[in-house]
């Protein structure tokens, strides 16, 4: 079908999830083929996908829609670095961004027994809210002496990296079942062990994402 469309030399290609029925390895190969084809033909292409990795790797500009409403349209890296709202933040990135709700206190947002530093100018934008949502990507965490205490439930070792999954420390068994899962990327050579507790802090607080829980919109720069 793609070949028949190409030989007609249309002004626009419309692709509706063309790789959805392929196995994982073939999808990766075909992504590269379609990207190379697009660069050679230089024909405008509208590509619909539910796979955010496809969108990030193939799109020059990506439009994120929810329930038929446009949430944000920008370059893939801008969507990754500056998501406009909580939906885009949770959709772009794999593993997904951690979206952690905390209480506003002097100097930041308190999560568990740790206050995550948040810039004063960001906190100044808040009027009638007592909580905010912090967006921290797995790779933006570091294991530190002070930080969010995490009980490690699962460690995934992928070779180059390791991903630690857990919940806030100090919760009882019943509370853990409904607690939000937090994921952090750590060194694959010395990952923490399941059942231990680690402290995680943002590796660069200036790049942390802050969202209003009430409006779902981005507050940080």
C-alpha cells in the first residue's frame, strides 16, 4: 500500500499506524526505513501513532492529542524538555516521567519526609493551592545522602542501565498497594537491591518540572 501511494507522487502522505501489526524488531527497522524515505522524498507526511517512541524518533514536529483536543505541538525535544501539562509530561518518555504530588512548604515541595527544592519564582505563581505536582524523569534522579526515601520493590537490569522501581518509604503494606510507583535510572554496575531503602534527589533541580495539580498546567520555565 505504501509503494502504491509513493508512485503516485502525492503532495501529502497520510499514515495511520502503519507499523502496528509488526513485531518489535521489525517495527524498529521499518521506523528507520520510513524516516530515510521521508528525507529522500521530502514529501509532507502526517503520521498517526499511539507509540510515543515512534513519534519521538520519526517526527520533525509532534502534535499530542487527548480526547480530540490538541495539547501541545512542538519538536520532539521540546515536548520532552518542556511538556505543557501533566498529560504530555506523562505521555512523552519511556519509562514515563515520575509525577509526584507533594505539599507546598517554605523553599519547596515536601514529599514524604524530604523537601524537594523548588525555585521561589515558581512557588510565587501558586495562589490557592496547597499541593503541587513535581515531574522528575527517571534519569534525572541521583542516589544521595538526602532525598526522597524509596523502598525498592523491583530492579530491572538492562545492561547499560538499571531501573529501580519502588514506593515512598514508611508506608504500611496496605498503603503500598495503592501508592504511586516511582522509577529511577541508576548505575547498572552497582544497583540497589530489592528490599532496601534508597534516597533519591533531583540531579539538577533547575531542570525539574513543576505542574499545578488544580489546572494540570506547567508552572516551571
